[in-house]
């Protein structure tokens, strides 16, 4: 019997907690152990990153690094489900960590109380096995993409606007990267976006599932696909995407 605290396998406690998940085809103890031995970085833990981090914690990810600057405001509360009213005015990332640690104390949670930037990008990505991008700003998404490509770390890019959202699983050197699809910030893009929390949580969980499949070695990861969900019509579309041979970020891989 292996002990998860000291070894790479599952402990009896893990088997007890994840019993129903171990039965998922392709998961088993091997897939679960891969989750437990993975460090996932989630950049921004708001409407997208919060539910995403919660689902990773529920699935038994080994460690979460939460990256998000600033304090909780009243207008965050319609979607940032790791936050509570009594967290208002307090650090978002600290509030999120508190919720996650209460929810699953067996997941290690580290917090970085600043946003992803040129100054911290390389060091943050170096500490993770996989990166989940839930940032609203294109500049941050481009930076994460560039750094994940440079360090050849998988990236799950999640984004939403109004009633729609999309997820792109990126494996550098194999799939298109974000810059293959968006060479620059789209002209119509706006900082403030209409959002219902259920929409961001849905898109977050599509991203969480793609990441969990990738980490645990389950089949069906949507590589070379952009997953697009329209909640107004409740329609899901998968758009085939290709690498740009002239991409400024990934063409050399
Ligand atoms: Zn590219």
C-alpha cells in the first residue's frame, strides 16, 4: 500500500474520497495518481477560474497555484463562486484559497496576489505542470500562451463573453497556440463583459474537463479544436483549428 504523502500512488484516504471517480473509464488508480501528482496554475480565480479551480480540487489535483491580484468587490459576487459577502474588501486570491482549503483540505493551495505579468510569467509557468488561463485580458492570455509555448507546458485557454464561451486545449509543438488563432487583440474586444455566473461556470467546467482528461490520460481531449458553447441556443460547436506556420510564438517548435 502506498501513501500519497510520501509516494506517487494513492493512499487509502484517496481511494475513499475518489472511489466513484476511479470508476470513470480510463481513470483508475493510475489516472487518479496522475491528478494527485500534478501542479495546476489557474490565472484569475473569478467567474471562470473560480469554478475551474473548484472542479480541479474536487477531482483531486495535487496542488493549485492561484494567481489573481486585487480585492473582492460587490460586482464580483454574481459569478465568483469561491467568494462570499464577508470576503468583500479582502484579497480575492486569499478568499478563494480559504474556500478551496475548506472544500478539499488534501489539495495544496498556493496563492499569488498579483496578476500574471511580464515580471512573473516565466517563474510562475516554471512551477506548474499545466496552466489554466481564465484571464479576461488578451494581453495576459497572450503572455501565458507565449510562456507556455517557451516552456512547452500544456495550456487550457478559457474565455467567455455574454452568453457564449470557448475553450482551446493547447499542447505546444503539437496543436495551434493562441497566437496562431489571434495574431493580435481582436478589434471588437471590450474589458467589461456581460456575464451570468452560470455561463462562466459552464465554460470553466468544459476547461476543467479538458485539463482533467489531458492530465489523467483519458481519451477525447479536443486537440486541434476550439470548443465553442452558446448558452442562448444551448449549442456546442467544435471548430477545427490549424497551426499557423508563420506564427510568431510557436512556428519554431
Ligand atoms: Zn502559434
